[in-house]
C-alpha cells in the first residue's frame, strides 16, 4: 500500500510500570533482577501541510506485555513477552482470532516502537501478520 500523503505519524500511549525488584539466582551466572509490565495503544496517520489533510489508518493496535530483566554475570538484558491486538476502527470486518491477535517475544527496552508505522501486508510486524 502506498502512503497517500507526504508525512506519517505514530500516535502512541504507552504505560510501563515495575512489579518487583529482585536479586533471585536462576542457574549458573544467570539471575532475575526485575519484573515489570506495560500496556499500549497506537494508531498511525498520514498528513500534509494543507488544511484538513490528516487521515488515520483503519487499524488501532493495543497490547500488554511482561518484562523480565535477566542478569548474566555483570550484564543484564530485558526479555519481553507480550500480545498485540489489531482492532479495525471502522468495524468493516469481524474480529479474527487468527490474524488480529499475535504474541511476541523481544529482547529490547522498547518493544512498542514502530508497531503502527509500517504499511502494506509485507511490512506488518510478524506478531500482527496473518499466518
């Protein structure tokens, strides 16, 4: 799908919060140092400088995730487990469990970044794409 206007913006509301700060050994040099969670709602829009030229995409993306901060020796890395849901804001198609809900695993501190900015079936993130 081709972008219809010269600019594209992602509108997002993310809320992330801590659940526990820990110092729990797992095995060998690995340990669990923190647990957190987050929720997000995102939508993308095309725009141009002219009046009345803001067009929102048909889909809104929302989801929940849990964050585990794993220590490995002196370093740490975040492990995110989450689910993203695609909602048709125009209600033109029924909700499809197989294509509209996608679980994901990420090794990042910002897994919500860029979910709604991509266009076209080939560029939709894997956790939103139909099998």
